[in-house]
C-alpha cells in the first residue's frame, strides 16, 4: 500500500511574508489609534484651557 501523501505546507517565504504583513497592519492600526487619541487629548486640553492653540505653518 502506498502511504497517503503528506499535506503540503506553505514554504517559509510565504509564512514570513504573511507574518510581516500582519505585523505591518498591526503597526499601522496602532499608529492610527495613537494619532486619534493624541488629537482627542489635545482638543480636550484646548477646550479646558490647559494649553493654548498654536499657529502652525
């Protein structure tokens, strides 16, 4: 009898690529969350008068 063929696994490049993409997506998501949180905090501080609005170029 012939043994059943083993299930073919993806090669290491594919696995590494998927891991990299997952990390990159997580990093982008975390960065967006931090930007949003920072803007929210700055707006809150401006409204309460803790910080003054500065003019940007």
